[in-house]
C-alpha cells in the first residue's frame, strides 16, 4: 500500500447504501481516498484505464455491490480477477443477496469478503475497519 492514503473504488447504485458506506468510512481509523461510481459500465471503464497505467493500478481496494442496474456485479468481479494487472486488487462484495450460491460464485472469483446488506452503521464501520486493516491501509 502507498505511504499516504490508500485508494478505494466504491461501486454502488443505491444512493442511501453508498452514503452509509461513505459515512462509515469516515469513522474508520484509516486514511483513504475514494472514487465512487453508480454503474457497472463506469466501473469497467475506470478499471480499464487503471490497467493502462505505467505503474501498478492506483486502486487499492474495490467495494462492489452485486445488484447494479446495468451490469451484474459478478461481471465486474470477473473482469477484475481475470485481468493480469488488476487481479491483485482486493474486492469486497456488499450485497442484499442471501443466496448461498452468490457467495460461492463470489468466492470462486476470489472476492476477499462477502458482506450481506442491509447493515447498520456500527456493523459497517466494524466490517470496514477489518477490511482496511487486512489490506494494510495507513492509520490516521
């Protein structure tokens, strides 16, 4: 991870759920920069640009909703994990799906964590602190 704040890509189409994640991130004990997109195609375009960077990608963590309006979140996950350049970026799936098969598929494509929504802000802060710590983000 970088010496300064780490970079997070949040892919979430639901405004209230994105806001919960953003507010929760503010309460974590880690430094970060965040880029937010609402649509899967926007995420794919952003990540394709990351693939072309001369150094490693700028994104250090992806927070991914599976239930996107335009592209299934699994398609974004597959694209990331099938890319030789992007595959090392940890992906955390945030989803409303309680279908055990969805978690199996997410694990198949190497999602680092599978978190079922809805959650309250306390749970979200705890989950994010755990993930950011595991990813070795710099503390505030």
